[in-house]
C-alpha cells in the first residue's frame, strides 16, 4: 500500500471520530479537533488528541431525574461556556478556573425540555460549539412538597419567634432537606433545626433573639429528594426583623404579670389564670396570633354545652393566643374582682379591658410569655413551645445531629 493511501485512510478515520456528537459518559471528538498541521509527511501531528466533551446527561435523554447533577468535562481543550436553557430560563452554573469542567449550581425543573449548548476551545485556539437536548421527568403535585414559611416576608416579630417551615407532603429524607435549609442573622446568633414531625421543622437560636436583629431564611429545597419518590417543589427565601425584646412574666401564685421591654419593667398587671381542673400551663409560651375581638366557645376546648363550666362569649376583646390547645391572654371584665387575688379562669390569662388593650397594642407575634407557679407543664408542640427544652435537647431534633 502506498504511503499516500495509508495517510488518506488515517485522515478519514480521524474525520469519522470528529463527527461524533456530545454524549454522557463517552468521549466526544468535536469537528476539526484532530486537523493535521505541519508540512512533513512523517509528522505525528495526526496523532494529536481530539477535543473531547463528556456530559453527565445523554443527548436526547428523557425522564431525567430532577436531582440529576448536570456537568460537562473537557479533555484536550477547555470550556468557554455552557448554557442549559429552557422556557423557564437558564440553569446557573460555573466553569472551573482551569476550564476543564462546568458544573450546574442550580437544579432541574420537572417536565421541562432543556437545550445544552457548550462552547469550547481546542489547544490550538480553534473554537467549537456543541448542542444537545434532554427532557426531565414529569412530577405530579403528590410527588412534590411545598414549603410554607413563618414569619412572613418583612414581618417584625418578638424575640421568641422560631422559624417554622411547614411542608404539604411528608418529608422522610429530612437530612437531605436540612442540608439545604439555612437561617442567618445580623448580628450572627447560633441556632439549630428541630423536626416536630414529617411535615414541620422549626429553627430557634440558642437563646432568645437579640432585639433589632435582621434574619434571612433560605429554604433551598427545589428538586431536592424528600424520600419515597417525593421532591421539593419550590425554594423559598425571605427576610424578617426582630423588634424590641418584650418578655411578660406571669406568676400564677401571686396573680401578677410583669411586663418587660428591653429589660425594663414597664408595668405590673393583676391577672387571673386557670382554676383547679383547668390549670394554666407553666413554661415558656410565645404569642402565636392576635385578635382584637374573638368568639370563645367552650366546646372548642372539650367542654360540652350545657355543662356547669360551659361558656360561649361572642366578643372577647384583645385576645392573644399562646397555645394551640386554647390558652389566650385577653380582656376579662367579668373577673376583675378576682384579678390579682385568685385563679378563676378556664386556663386563659385574664385582665381588665384597659390593661389588655394596652398590652395588645405593644405586643406582636413572637413575644415571650414566661409562666410559673403551676404543676402543669407547657410542651414543645403545643404552640411555639420551642423554648421548653434546653438548647442541647432541642438540637437533638435535627436530622443532622
């Protein structure tokens, strides 16, 4: 065989290799990557390595899992850019400093068609471009879990307010989610997550928030696997502010509430708490919600209509809930004669209408109410009960502890 024919066959083989398309886990010789240079027929330039691109996702792939890591590697050259785009926008990513690899920093969306365009450069400076397409798996709402977050964006709260994330579909891989859930503050304060259930996680600082703290919450769970074939539906970010340090100290034996703001005692208010059989819980409670007027019916707390302890009051003023089980701080004009002297309520903390109105006006969600003087204890899950465990105990509820 003549030398010219042998060389022609070698060049043809190189041309075939250069025509391959971008594939996952396979080398890809891009067009022109193995062009021969030099005039010497005996030169080994034809043996120069081709520019090869390796993608983590097959060209034309369908049903790609949304938690699939997206990356492109380059051999025999460097990556200039990678654009992974869909109708919803562009998937963020970064090229390593040495140009050998591009890695997505965002995650894929379900049921979405993507186009991946890679621009790379051979060692001789020639620029090449490669495009491929793929589609991700489609997910029903039952296969996705959506996070709701409290406090609300821009809300000002009290120093006892936990961050509360509620999921509408259970999370069984809590560790995977928790790795993508962060709370940061200015000034910085240490804290921990605690999973109350498969659908609710709380974060609290080690001690009450410092007054005048700014807090940022990042629940970055979109497309993160939640276990049992469930994925995060959407990521959430929000900022809130911690206002003045309002701490109200209730003593059920002295029948007094001392109202502190930023460490200063503002007033001492006569109150009444729960009578025997309806003992008010001792421990740390946090204001959950406020009502300037609320109907209170004993049937909602398990006291049947017609019984000796039944009640149905249509317009209870200045009511602030402190437990899910039905304890409130509110105006109780019917018990003013007992306030400061005896416990006569069904578990709520009652005070005069004027005192209740004054307290209501200064209070906000997250303000702390510390109760002492009874043998019935507040629990972790009966409201925002996060402060009824030591921090050492509390952080054991983290999936990463």
